[in-house]
C-alpha cells in the first residue's frame, strides 16, 4: 500500500477521495468510480512483510461476496494492481452503533428494531456457512435511512464442516487471539474451534450494550477483559441499565434485549446457546414478544429463579361475587361481627 493515498487511482478506475477508517490489514477510503460515476468504499490492503496477508484478504472478500442480504454490507469486487491489492464495497453513509450509543440513548422501539435487523443479518451470514468472529457494535453500521448493515469480514472463517466451503488451513496467526476482547466468546478466548454459536455469544453482548449502554465485561487491559469473560458472572441487565450513563431510553422496559442475552445468547457454554443458533433470537422479533420477555423471570448467576415481587392483592367488597371476605387489618372476625 506504499504510495497509495488520497488522490490515487486504484485499478485504473477508483479514485480515493477521503479516508473512512484504518485497521491492522489496511485502510478504507471513500472513492469515486470513474466508469459509473458513483461513490463506493475501497479497502486497500497493507501488504507489509506478511506472506499470508494477500491470502487472508482474498479469503475475506470471497466470504463476504457469498452473503446477499439487505442487512449485510455488499462487496462488489476484488482486484490487484501494480501498486495495491484492494476490494470494492458498498458505501454505507451513516454511523456505527457504538458511536450512536456514546452520544445519546436510543428509543426502546428503535433499539428493538436495530436488534432484529442485526439478528437477520447475522442469520444470513450463518446461512452462507460463515462465522463472522468479530461481531461488535462498531461493526454495526446504521445508514442515513436507519437501516442496519453488518460490516468487516476481516477475520471471518467458513463454518467448520459446512458443505458449501472447501476445507482450508487457518489463515490467521494462531499465536494471537483474534477478535475484540469485550465481545469474544469464551471458546474464542481459549483458542477453541469456533462455529456460529460464538457469534451468538457476541450478539448477546451487543444486545446487552444496546439496551443498557455498556458492555457486561470491562477491564483496564485486554487480558483483564478476557479473564472476566471466562470467570466473572455477568451483571444483571436492569442493574447495568441503571448504572450505565446511556442505553435504550426505555424506562421500565429497559431490559428485554439484554434479558435475551442473559437467558442464553451470552451463555458461557456453547451448548447452552444451541437453541438460539437456529432462530438467532428471532422469537424476540416483535415488540409484544419483547414485552413478554421482559416479564419473564431471569435466573441469577447461580441459576436460582428470583422471587416474585409481592403485589397488592385486590380485595373483594363484602358480598361481592359471593366469595369469602378477606381477613386482615380493619376487618372484624365473623364471630365478633355477629354481635
């Protein structure tokens, strides 16, 4: 990527006009397609001295092109030229979910709609036989029309044993943990084999953040965060929402999405997430279902069901409905009443 920057024309066609972001493998630019006269996003690979860089980049583009869904950013083409290796993607005009949550609370109904679109996009990725491995709020883009797009297949891998993908060697460096510590599944922290259930865990973390304004596990270093993912009990969703500065502006209904995470999406045991892997939490897919989920009791960290809150019982008026009159303060026993 040396010598490639603003003003460069990549592949003889795409003029780089503004930076959009940068990562470990390269940089993303806003570009102008000179042939079609439209704006696109171009990711240019940072080659360096990594012999596997081009292979990993090619794998990223190949996997991303397999997914065709309104809630997943489209990848148009892959190209190599004398000065760059690049891919051309749909330009998503908007901001990522992490930025939006830092600024202001999101209305509960809108947060619910965002959660549902993330679930649909993730299901499309999994249906294509892909494990994303880096689902997080900063990889959830919200465009100017309010539609969700999942982005960044930089460390995505074919799902183990999926018939639609040839088996290939690990392209990422096995000496390093891949992913973002706040969103990594326990098996990802342990360098275990990952399937779609790892993404379900990350989805649970994103839901928790969306509805409470914070991620459940934090620390001063990545190591502390990863250790917390393995050992610390997750905070209760409603308590986290009250402690968090931002989150879904939901009042008493602040917990349905995070409650879904508590009930299984963020289960440390991959087997415990198996029931959500097929439907991707789409039972959460209507406001009525979410409200019902909020009323369900969520077990605590030891698996014990919390006690129901005592509610004031309605007392029947004397003689109404033919029922027994309640005994209590202000009500005379029947024997004394006869006197």
